[in-house]
C-alpha cells in the first residue's frame, strides 16, 4: 500500500508542477510574447503601407512619363518585347 500511496503522491506532485508551469507559460505569453507579436505586426503593417505608397508613386511617375513621351515608351516596350522573345527561343 505504501508503494501505491507514494506513487499517487508523486503523480499529484507532478500534476501540480505541470499546472504551475502552465500558469508560468501563460503569464510569459501574456507579458512578453503577445506584446512583441503586436509590435511586430504594427511594424509590418507600417512597412506594407510604406511600400504600397512607394509603388503607387512609382507607377504614377512611369504613367506620367509615358503620357509625356509616348513614342519613347513604345520603342522601349518593343525593345523589351524583342529581348524577351530572343531569350525565350
């Protein structure tokens, strides 16, 4: 019977330790990981917004150049098409 009682006590002790560890992990997640993830998400969102704005500005600049000099744009497009065609053969 002592063996059974001793084993039962060890199981309860292990369960209590697991419960304490679980609480510590949850506290760590709440205190450290969640804010770090939120901060990273904010930085990523800001970077995406910035990159999106830069891409939009570049597209507008190219569009303006094409409107200002359509013949040059056509020649550049034809040259790029010719080069791609040569490379794909």
